[in-house]
C-alpha cells in the first residue's frame, strides 16, 4: 500500500449517506477481508476500502455514521474501521481509536491530520496547474514581446512589455506558455491547449505595449508567452467517488507526467469534460482498445476481426474543464496507453 502524508481534509461522507445511493446490489466484500482495521498514518480511504471490498470506490454506499463518534466524517490514524452485516448487507463503520500514552505524564491527543480519500500528494501539483485554454482565449490573450534592459529572456523582477493588454483590470496575471493541443480521440476536434504555468506578472502601466513586472518564476519567460488573469481556482482536497449520472464514452488523450505506459497514480487527460457531465469525484473504468487481428481460418482472404475492449483500470476525475478533464489512475490491472477508452464504471470492477 502506498504511503502519503496528507493535509487535513473533510470527507463529507454524509452527503452520500443522506443522498441518493446506487440502486444496484451492495458491493461485494473480499473473502479474506479483515473484519476490522486500525487506520495508519499514510493510509487513504481508498486503500482501506480495498481491504474490505472488491470494488473499493463504492465504500460510500455502505458507510454508516456512528452517532457516538465526534466528527465521524473525519478519519484519523488510530481509528478502527469495522465491517459488519445488517440484514445480510455489508456496512462499514468507525470506532474512534484510543489515545496513546507515551509516558505517565505525556499524552498524545488525536492527530490533527485526517486521512484523505485518495493520495492527494499524487495530484497536488496538478490541482491548479496547468490550465487548459480554448482557441479564442489563446488568440485574445496578451503576450510578451520583449523585456526591459535588453534582456533576451525574462526572470524575477524583470520588466516585460506586453501587447493586447488594454484594460487596467485585472492587474495580476499568470504567465503561461501554450503547449500541446488536446484532440478528441475519435473526431480529432481540437478541445483546447495545455497552458504551462511559468510565473506571475503585475501590471505596471497600460499602453501598446503595456509593461508588467515578472515574479514567481518556475521557468524562464520568453517572448510569445501569454498572460491570463490570475487563477482563482480553489484547489480541492476532498473527493467522494461516485458514478457519473450521464453516459460517458471517451478516451485518454494525454499523460501529464510523460510516461508511455500508464499505471497506478499516473495523471491522464480525458477528451470529456464539464459539457459531457463530468465533475470531480466521478469514477470511470479504463478499457484497453481491442486489437484488430487477421482471421487465418476464414475462407475469405484478408478477413480482419476487432477484438473487444478489455477492462484495465479505474480512474477518479479530480479536475474538470469545459471539454477535457484530468484523472488519477487509482487501479491498474494491465498497462494502459493513450487512446484507451474510458466509460461509466462497471459496478463489479
């Protein structure tokens, strides 16, 4: 089990317990499930649920709020997760762990750090960056034409000259560099462009060109880099897995951390987004595209057969744009690749 130290998050399981749950049968438990488990530092709820359930993302369906536990939606190291059965259906519940005594006079209170649903550290750098810009936003974005004091490249505390910046509001910007185009996996339609964050800029004076002061450099600034309004996107740290309400049929179109074979905890880009009904927390099944093979037995020469797509993993959507989204691969039973398909989750996988 991977270990991650995480910031405190509110799990908000009550939103699912009090809301509409799946009409399907309750998730199946593992034959070797432990009955109870003491939460360890570095655990995630997904990890723990996998000890009990064959399909761990379905844990919210059987979560039982213990009214005798303070803050039952926060789970801490030392707490005990217990599996029981009510009328034949499984139920997970929480028993608050006891305090640990280190000496007769020193007592450690319950840790402040609640465990997260998923390994937040795996997605931390992608929660607010990079951005995805559509063609219009890219075409209309102010852009750097030169730097002060005859600098060829820009860095912190260097003035930059910018065109197409005519308004006095806003005054704070993110500086980004247009990257790869994201294409629909089937139609080839351009869905947007990756916009890599380089640093920030503050407006000094409007005009043509306007002038800005550069700061917070993560990569050197170059002529042609774009300015976009400072991102105010709130970084989520709480995710409750759920199945999308709408039918989703899409593809993996890129991998953010640049690997060729996709495995657990890789970040993938999907060609489906908010307009298609996706939102953070949605779970999707990944299927490897079936190969096209030659039928060597058929009397018709050259007959080709399309093999069926095969389940290969599970991902959780954690960031959504209008037409694309980012997902974290939570489970990988086979190596996956760009071009593999994603769809509504199989409740048994």
